[in-house]
C-alpha cells in the first residue's frame, strides 16, 4: 500500500474534503457518488478513501495543531487546497500505522503536484517529513493549556463545544463523549416486522454471509459487523426485510405508543426511518401523514415505503413554520423529529464539528419552538406529541420544553410507557429520554412527550 496503486483513493479523498470545505458538500454522500462513478476502483482503495475522508474530518483540529508546529508559515497563509492535502498526509502519518511513513509522505507530495501546486511540493515534503520524524509527540498539549483546551486538542473538538459540555456534564462525561465521537458508529438495521421477525432476519442475513446480532434496547434492532459487500446488494435488502436505522432512533417510534387504526403525523418525515417504523407499529392499518418541506427528500420516503411494502403512508409537502400548512387536521399521535444542531451524531457526521457554531444552536431552538407551537392545535384530546432531536444542547432540549410548557397548551408526560422494557431506564425523573454514544453505544438523542393540557 502507498506505492501509487492507491493514488486514486487519495485523490478522491482530497476532492471530497476540498468540496466539503469549499462548497459545504456532505462528505458521505459526495464520497458515495464519486466512488460509484469509478467502478474500476478496487475494494481496498474504496475503503482507504472512506478512512481518509472520515478520519481527517474527525481529527481536523488536532491535525491543524500538529501542522502549525512544523510549518514555517501560519496555517492562515497556506492555500486552502494545499492545507487539505497536508491534513490528509498528516492523518496517514499519525493515525494509519499500516501505511509506511515514506509512502504517506511521497504520495501526499504527488497529490500536491497533481492538484496543480507543483511550486508547493518542496514545502509539503518538508512539513510531512518533520511530522514523520517527530510523530505523535507533536500531538502533546502545552502544560499551560486549560482543561477545555486540553480536551479540545486531544479529542479534536471545537473549544466552544468542549466548554459547553464541561459546564453541562463535567470532565469525565465530556472526555468520554468526545472520545466516543471519534469512533466509527455501528451499522444498525431495523427489522421490517411487516414481512419477517427479527429472528428470521438474523437467519436470513447469516445465510447471506453477514454477521449480525440483536440489539439490547430495541426489539427490532440488528447490529451488523464485518460487512463485506454493500447492503443494497443483499437479497434481504431487495426483499425489503430491513431498513438502516440507529437503535436510538428506533426507540423514538416505540415511545409514541402507536396502535393500529390511529391517525399519525410525522411532521419532519424525511428521509423516512421513523416514518416507516411507525407504519410497522400501525401494522400498516390506519393513516400516517408524512410531511416535509423538501420534495426531493419526500421522494426518498416514497421509495422506502415501496421497498418495504408499506401502503398506509400519505406523503405531503408542507412547511411547519407556516401555521396554516396543516389546515384543520387533527391527529392521535404527532412526531416532531425536529431539525437540530446534530451534535449527538458526530460519529456519523464529523464535518458537523466544523460547520456548527453557538449561533446555530440559538437559531435551531427558535425554529423548534415555532414548530411545536404550530403543531399543538393539531393534537387530539389525550393524544401524544413526541419531540425528539439528535443533540443534547440545553437550548434545544430543556429550553424548548420550558418555553412550550409556559404557553399552557401542552403538558409533559413523564412516564416511560410504550418503550421496550430494557429502554425504560433511559427516561430520567424529569421525563426526558436521553441516549449517548459513550454510555449506550447509540446515537445521542433527547426526546420528551407532550399531551393537551387539562
């Protein structure tokens, strides 16, 4: 590895990272698209490209600290294209032991040349050789650094984020959470119980050579390890026997206490994981209205419903920030899986560490409150409105709850009823469901349930 054969993987990785930074592209989607356009690329090179993209994004802050120690120029004066290439090289030198240092240096210099920066190859060579010589000692944090600064550099998280979590959770929880965010998230499936049992799915997967185990909290969950082929090529996928969905996300639909025949609203439905799960819990009997503001994302919901054999979902384009969007419709159950800062899924989306700012959190909280206010009149008496976000910021969780309760239309339901028994302990005395990657091996979710005030 590293002798030119995998040069295409490095070039693809650089292109994804560059376009993520320059154009705000989503790295996982872009990488999938680029790799699909190059069917001749070998499996090992595809895996390397994925590792380089996600690893470099996870460790970007730490990589920049290292680069700043060996570069004669401030990073702010290094052209952005070159900086992306240097991060790629530094990641290989510091984190990928299977790649010989000489190969990491030489191939990165060749990458710099290939992207039209011939004049910078000498500089790149000097910087990378300095990293190769000094290694991980460059990752050590100055003794004068504060606790927040130390955790920020050691775990590659923005300082503001670490400071927020230290205040919210304390040192131990913050360290463990940040460390978990740098791990690869598990691949979890949800059994399509309209077609098969979990035991049946486990057997079907094993027959296809896929290692699979049941999840501890969700009764439909299956965790995959050592997948050797794309999921979409499996017969069980084509038959609609499962859908990819994290275990924490699966718990949300259970907490809705859905029963066949109910009228249910999924207010922010796309891409449809919770929509199709709720349809399963309805046993495909009743009406589930799936609303989203983006038509192209609603098309994803429609395709998944067709693949899974679901017919009770009615798809509608609508804007929840418009109070008139839902007319006079009423529902027994409403799910608001609200747009949020996404800090609970940084394992899956490491680029969000560098996209998000504290202002985003305030902006999201304002949107979430407006959505809840607009949905409240559409809940039938004794109905349940479940609010969930894949984050733990106080503004988007307790803050939103406090604001909506002050208005007096809705009351908090504190009971864990509806959740699978193993998951009921995840609901605190305050009535909020919280899941964490470092505690439960799941995505980080916060949720609470509301009902019309008496």
